[in-house]
C-alpha cells in the first residue's frame, strides 16, 4: 500500500497564515524558531540541520505540541467566529 503525505497544505496560499499561527501558539518571535521553542518546552534536544538521533517519541512530542496547540487555537477561532455571526 502506498503511503501518502498527510501533511501537505491543501491551500498553498495559507502557508504564511499557518506559520504565523504556529509562532503564536508557542509564543515565538518568528515562525522559524517556533519548533525549536516547542522542543525546548518539552525537553527535546532539537537542533538546526540533521536530527536523526531523535527517537520517534521525541519527534512526536514536538509535533504534538505544535499540532495540538494549532488545532486548539483554530477551533477557538472558529467558535468565536460562529458566535459573532449569531
């Protein structure tokens, strides 16, 4: 069975907005440093460049911290938007 990339952004124009959201949820100064700040928060030794020494669990902690926080923020934004329309 072929694997497909589920991390592909369906609307490429949304990339900048998603990067800004990523920085916002970890209170980072810029989107490029967001994953490094998230890694520091969960105690994962992430560095620029190759990170092949990380375990799947460590990588999941960083991705889960970012992804989970982004989803929570998007749900909150949607709820606020729906409340305004009522």
